[in-house]
């Protein structure tokens, strides 16, 4: 027969599955970030582009900026709720790359506005019907997807850990 599962073992079993899922999506995010590193010069060149890219490309860039916690007021017109390309393109400077490399989608310190929460980001990314053929947009789309997955999995892992700790504490108190 198997040994009895103690309260600590129950906590480990409960949180281990969440942790493994988190590690997997975090690794996928890191890989996506490396791919973006290959096309980062193309991203910076958008700053020089006078004409906006096609709408699907703009939506991917829009998702990237929301992912990186850029406020929408900096590139979305309040009255029309549409992206202002002149404002948006000014964001694609070397400072953006520093922000991108420092961004940790799993951090509890990130405070997302309502329009950039996980559900909204998923909806925005799912609405993109066709990814433009340029490597830049495919890489950014994948990065945004993976960052959203990391955010969602990190929250689930923290919640599972808190629930398991509370259950273990309750079980210990019941044994006393």
C-alpha cells in the first residue's frame, strides 16, 4: 500500500501541476522573445514609416504596446478609439526594446488597465484573422500570445498555491 499523503505532500502535488504549466509557457515566451530579437531592427524602422502598415499589422502592434503596459492615450485617439499612426510610430525607438527585454509577464507588480487585461488581450489577438507575411508581425503576434498565456498561467499558479496552502493550514488546524 502507498504511504499516507501528509498535508505538505498535498500542497506539493496541488501546486506542482500549476508550476509545470507555468514553466512551460514561460519558456515558450522566452523563445518568442528571442525570435523578436532577430527582427528588432525592423521594429525600430517602423519609426521612419510615414504610411501605416495594413490594419492587421497595426492591430498586432497595438497588442504589443498594450502587452508592454503602454497607455492607450499615447497612440489611440480618444474620440474615435482608433490608432493614430503618427503617435504610434514614435514609440518604436530603442527605449521600446529596453522595455521589451525588461518586461516580465508573470510579475505581480504589473498593473494592467481594463483594456489590457488577459481577457481583452485574448479577444484582441483572436480577432486578428490573418497575420501579415513579414516575419516581424508573426514574431510579435507570437510574443503577445505567449505573454498573455504566461500572465494567465502565473495567476492560476498563484491561486492554486494560495488554495493549497489554505487547505493544508485548515487540515493542520482540524488535526489539532
